[in-house]
């Protein structure tokens, strides 16, 4: 994980407005959200796993699944997840198990981030600052 200090940290926005601005740019709300926090993720590459920029946020007014929620942005960071090649040693056969165990575990959920992706991440953060901060 590589943190990227940013002027976005601590800024507040209506969640709906952020979604409207960021989704057309390729950002998605990460699957690890909860009622009081989440993140916008931008997939940078898919090289032996995937590399992405994550912009975390926390709800400061309401819950993420309610209308009119306001969120505060945290410090953006880069992540690289490296996946196993081959078959998952912990996968279980059967229709029921396959429905829940269809993906292999990451070989390294916090792999090193290549310098080229650090530069891309910094440029993405700068672009977000230009778009979101008056």
C-alpha cells in the first residue's frame, strides 16, 4: 500500500454528487463498503492481479445506504493484489460450495506497487483535486 497525500483529505461532499462525478471517470464504489465507510476504486491495471487507486470515505451525516448522505474523504492510496497462478488449494467441489468459493485467495493482498503505477496514481489524485476542489 502506498499512501498519496492529497488536498482531498478531510473534504466533505454529498455521496450522490461524488458518485455522479466519479463514475463517468471510471471509479466504482469498492465492494468493501459498510454503512459508515467505503471507498471509490479506480482500476489502473490488471498485471498479475490488479493495481488500483482507492479513495476512502466515511459517512458524517447519515448512512451510506440512505438518501442525502454526506461523506468525508480520507487519504488516497495505491494497492496491488497479486493472485495465485493455478488452482486454489482451498477450493471445495460441489454445486453449493462452488457458489461461494469460486475465486482463489490472493497470493499477496498487499503486493509491492511498481513505480510506474505510483506515478499514475499521483496523476489520478491530482486530476481528482482539480475536479473536486474549487
